[in-house]
C-alpha cells in the first residue's frame, strides 16, 4: 500500500486529493483492465466509500453502465448498438438533429 499500512487490495493508495495520472510523452496513454477469468472487467466509482456507479465490459463485446450502490443497470452498448435499460429523461425535445451520428 502507498500511504497506508493496511491495504485493502493489491494496490491501495490512501491520502488527501489522490489522483492517478498517466502521462505519455509520445504514443498513447491509457489504463487497461483485463479479466482473465471470463468474468466482466469493471471500473468502480465511489463517494465516501459508497459505490455510486460502475462501467463493465464482457467477453461478448458489451459495455454496461450502472448507477447506485445496488449497481442498477442504466444503459448497455452491445455489439449491435445502444440499448437503454431505464428511462431517458430530457428537459427538451430530442430529435435526430440533436443526437450524435
């Protein structure tokens, strides 16, 4: 652990205003999450140690977007395209001209 004597995972960084930064001086920079077990790979988000959301990807080339501590699925992008699993809320009219191509 970095900044802790009791890490909760293989890499735990504890401190004030913790930011992970990756700088590439050429080429690209990124993070790579790989599940070698066949299970989905996840990015988790939390505020005050309470999960607020997650993004997952599975072996069928689907991406899932979840919110809340109960991980309620809100949207899914499948290999065939976007599938919304909840309601779309808008304060204005959505037309094809306001949507991304």
